[in-house]
C-alpha cells in the first residue's frame, strides 16, 4: 500500500510540475494561463475523487490512465482529453429497442483508457 501511495504522490507532483511549466501551442499568455489552470484543477479534482480507492488493481488503472493523459498532453501540446472517435461503419445493424444498447456498447468499446475519469 505504501508503494502505491508514493507512486501516486510522485505522479501528482509530476502533473503539477507539467502545469507549472506548461506552454500553450499558440503561445498566447492567456491561453497558457487557462490551460495551466485546467491541468491543476483537473488533477486536484480527480485525485480527490479517487482518494478512497484501496483496490491495488483500480489504483494501477488510475495511475496508468493519468500517465497516459500526461504523455498525450505533452506530445500533442493539448491538455484536454482527446475526443473519442467511433468508426463510421460501426453502426448497430439491429432496429428497435436494441439499437440504443448496441450503439452505447460500440461507443464504450471505442473509448480509450485515458478517458475513463472524464465521464
């Protein structure tokens, strides 16, 4: 349990460090400030929301998700979660009541790991 605690604290520090040094893609100081605030607020919100989690697997999943989001943000220079794209031909073939359930399942299956906390 202490290993997870240290891992989570290190991740939190890393995210706050990313926010502190963040430069927006456009270079605009106002956009940079908004994006820095977004990163900080999002980190605080999600870490507080998940602080009651004690299951090691769930903790690892959340840590992997956070690390993925950090890496994607740094790579694309966009701090916001990237949108989920459902393939255009992934439509439900059934009609009626079942179609809504099938569409939701397709959407859920297309959703990447790094967006599970964003819901």
